[in-house]
C-alpha cells in the first residue's frame, strides 16, 4: 500500500508539480532537465522538466507597485499560517542531502518526492516544519529537516460596506487591513470589522494603529476574509494640547485613557500640556456636565475605568509661553550684532546695546529705531482702503489712509541721541520679546529722488530748504509734481508732506513724484464695480428680509 501511494505521488509530481524538486548531488545539464536518478541512499528520483525561470514580477504580480504584497517585517514562524499558493523550501541534511522548493496545493498539502503527500492546511510555519520532519524521519535516519517560506501566497478577499468601490481585492498572506481600506476622513477607520472565513470576527482600529504603530489593531488577512467598513455616525472629540487633536469615531467600550493614548500616539502628553483634563458630556440633548481629571488620573486607573459615551469631548489646555526663550535682536552698526536673551520686565534699551558691545563710530543715532514684532502692521480698515482708488475716497478716508501710510505703527519712538548722552534710560522703555533694534550707518547728506534732473545724495547743510536741495539735484524735471513732494525722515522713516517739514536732518530723503495722467475709464470701471457690489448686497438683504 505504501509503495502504491508513493508511486502515485511521484507520478503527480512528474506530470504537473508546481515547482520542480531538485536533488543536490551530481551536476545536471540545465538544457536537458533533471534526468531520472537516485538520491544518496539509492532511492529513485523521477525525471522532471525544469520550469522556466520566473522573474519576481511574474511570480508576484505588481509587487513593485502594490504595497499590499510586500513584507513589512520578517515572517513570524509561530503565527504565520501556511496556505495554498505558499512556496516552501525543504532542505534535508545529513545522511541524505536533499533540497525541494514546493508550492502548497489548492487543497492545502505538500507533494514531496520520495515522501508523499503531507497535509498542512491550517498549520503555522513552525507546525508545518514539525510535520514534514516527522514524515521524513519515517524514511530517513540521522537527517536534519528544515522548512522555510520561500514565497508568500496571493489570494482574493472582499472589502465591502461604506467604501468607494466595494468588491474583491488582491492580497497576500502578509497584507494588513490598513493596506486595503482607504485612509479617508469620510470613511470609518476605527470600527472596521474583519470577518474570518471560519466565523471569527475581529474589531480593527486603523486610527489607533496609525497613531501608535500597534499592529494588534491592524491584523493581516487570510483567504476567505471579508473586510466590512461601516459608515461613520457617532463621534468623540479631543481638543487642545495633544499630538493628534481632532474628531474621532466613537468606539464602543473605549475609555478615557484609551482615547488619550490614541490622541497622543503612545508618546505621552506634549511637554507644554496643562495638568488638567476636562471632559464635556451631554446629560440631555441640550445640557452638558463637566468632569475634571489630572493628567495622571486621566491616563491611569481612573481614566481606564471611565468609559466614554457618544459625543463626549476632551479638552487639554496648553501652558502659555512654556519655557519660551525670550529674546531681542540688534542689527546694524553695533560691535556684536545678533540675538540676545532678555527679561521683559527688567531689560532696558541700554542693556541691549551694552550686550551688543555698544555702537560703532559709524552708527547713526538719529536713524536708529526699535521695532515691536507683535503689533499689526496692517489694520483691516487700511487693507480695505488700499483696494479703493484715492479719487473716490472721502476726505476722512484719505486722512486715515495717509496716516497709515506715513508711519509704521510697530516703531517705538526713542531719542537715541538723548538716551546715549544721558547714559540712562530716560524713556523708561523695556525691551519686549521679539523686539528688533536697527542701527543704520550714518549718512552725511540728504537724498533727493524722483522727478529731478540729477537724483542722488546732496551734502547736508543745516537750515537748507527743500527747494535748495532740489536745485542742487538739478531742479525739477518737466513732469515733476511739485505740489506732492514728500520727505522721508531718517528717524523712524516717517513720511511728511513738504509743508509739515520743520527742518531737514542728515539721512532724510526728499521724494519728488511724477505727474501722471488719470485713467478716467479705469476709475469709472472701478467705481461701477464698487457701486454694483454694494447694490447687490442691498438687494440680497431686501430679498432675505421679505
């Protein structure tokens, strides 16, 4: 009977074994195939034709493109279940030296030359090796038998439910659920159901896997599995200072400590998170109750016993300015420009200058300026006015616009000449975090720009008028707009109209604008557009209030 079974197995191998058996021993001419021969114990081995070499892309379709068919870690021999399509390498060493690379049949068996058919369906790789070793020891003595996984199998599973394209998917024995379910906010990620062919059901939490890397919440699939993706309904939320704030799907039975672990990704709370954790819970459709935990309570036994309910919200405030290094920057004509630590309540302007080594000989104290970083440089009203042509502004709007354009509201008014001369902070101004002090180089002259014949720097002379400087710059050009001449003061870069200038100082700039022809068509079109927009708003309001 054993002889008949052995002969039948060998015959099956001869006519259609999925992977040829190779006996390590005498060299074989590859062009002739494996001829009939005997192994080291004299057992006959049938002749088999060599299978054409298959490239990895042919053996594993699209493996280079589909991550679901790639390994993410070494195969665990104790948990990997062997199935149809797996390719196993069997090596026998000792009194007999044999090597076989065989595919598991669709029935879940190995057909091994000289040994026969070995059923292995449902066994792990470790259990498969034990069974194959046991069978070989029936025929050979003093041999070591090892079974390794040479190639993982591919198969078909189904993804159904609230997914864009429900239906079959190609997977392998190392594919995880996350590789088959789209990572989309609109789809369920925390209540995915994995139904095994044998009837077992696993609850899959892909969000927890992606935040923590815990593969227990992202198992591998098997033949016959069905992945069910439900729709998103009830939610819980985590706000504030956690690593992954946001709205999460409600997961029945989840506790406060569980969700905080998901929201922090196993990293613990951020260092600037407050020690208080608040939970807001609806006790009626309109009324809420608030519960307060410390961080240790929320992540400990108390939080582990606090089961969340749908639409709970968790709030973790942040500690303001946590370990913030407060600094100010000084640039330009100082000995050591750079950024320096400050104490906003005690560090003065003179302290900052002293830390920078003091002014250089070329420093312009008149033009030096301190600028705050937190002041808004552009007000909403100014931004709106910038969209309106000057020609259609009211007189009040023009005044506001000009005031905003003439000065930078981040500048702090300081007389550095008086400050340095007195040797003490006569202004009693303290440096704030983010302040920047710019000390430009001295300029000996007054710059004349714009519609003049010889624009450039003119030597400064006390008491000299704007007209005198313009004359020294060659005089006005033909297109000069003499009525709108402005002066940019070196101190704080303030812009003044010519009639507002009391005296010119070194470093000041005189700007003579060019006359421009007004584009009345553009003005008309802009005005029509503004009026049309206002009319549209009025009509929409009237229609809505009827």
